C-alpha cells in the first residue's frame, strides 16, 4: 500500500514537471496610455451658431423663411405660395391651401416659430388655431392652441398627429410665439416595401422635450390607422387647415440636413 502511494506521488510530480516545461510565457499587453484611445481626424466641420437671443440660423442652415418673402415655398401643385407676408412673418391664407418647400429633405434639424392669435371662446378643441408641420410631406407634428384648451391628446400641440401624445403641454398663451426644434431621422425601407427602420423624431417645444426619439408608426391619417408608404426625400409642408378660426403665423424657419 505504501509503495503504491509513493508511486502515485512520483507520477503526479513527473506530470506536473512535464506540464510546467510545456507552459510557454508570452508577451503581456502594453499598459494602456491616454493617447492610445485618442484620434484626431477627421476634424468636424466648423459651424457658427446662430445668435442665441434671436434664434437666428447657424452658418450651415438653409433659411426657409427670413421674414422677407416666400421664395423657398410653393403650393402642392408647384404654383407660387399664396400666403401673406407682413411685418417679418407669414400668415396662413386658408383659401390658398397648404404650402411646401421647393427643396426635399431626408434626415434633418428643423427650427420653426409659430403664433396663434387670441380668439373668442367659441373656438375650442381642434378649431383653435389648427395647423401642422409635415415631415417629408408624410408625418405631421400638430400645431394647435392648447393653452387652457383641451382636446384629444394625440391631436394636441406637440403630438405626432393621431399617433403619439406629447410628454407634456408646453404651450404659451395666445398671441405669444411658440418654438419647435425638430430632429428627424428618415426611415429606411426593405425591398418588400416594409420598414427596415421606422422614422423617428424628437420635438422640443419652447425648450421642453415633448417627443423623445419617438418612433413614427407610418403616414399621418385623419381617418384610419397609419400606413406604410415607400418614399424618398420629401418637402416640409405647412398645413392650411379648414377650420373657421383666425389664421396663425410663422416666422424664423431654417433647416439643417443631417
């Protein structure tokens, strides 16, 4: 018994020695240094920000309306835009209908300011300063006076119309200017016409996030559910709504391609 124990121990020692002889030492990784995770090119393009007080356009923006004329806009039939320009703003002409940009856009950052005039109490819910900003002429961000004016929540200001309500109601009082800053990511489609990636949007209303990288389900439909429609770049469309309330105005509109 003692001999077997001695033999087993000897064999284990020999196996361990053989394993030790076969184990190779390899170089260890160099210690990390700060410069190993720094890269210097390509340098981002330099963009001069707009004036903070006036929300003027940054240097790489396309100015869509600077208070002077509607040269960047047209009707949907490509005839001249028929809205009224006065005092540095443009006001909806409901008889003229919707207007859209002459240029088309994919993903973008859009700045637009809008004002609903004071009006009587007979105008309420959806008939109180109704308009809309259509992204790629497909997806509507609602424009409406919801200052002390309730309506269906996926149809109030800051909503993706008939889809997603705003996170909060950030409306200013009638007669004051509201600001939308919209960051939009265009959709990507599969070969079969379905979405590979749906469009997404972030909306900042008067400095308050009301849509946070929200997925858009499909086209804006007044009746029925959103539809999937294959499209490429499209214009920004401003809605001339048919309600009887006084017309709203827009100013300081600019866009940056992304």
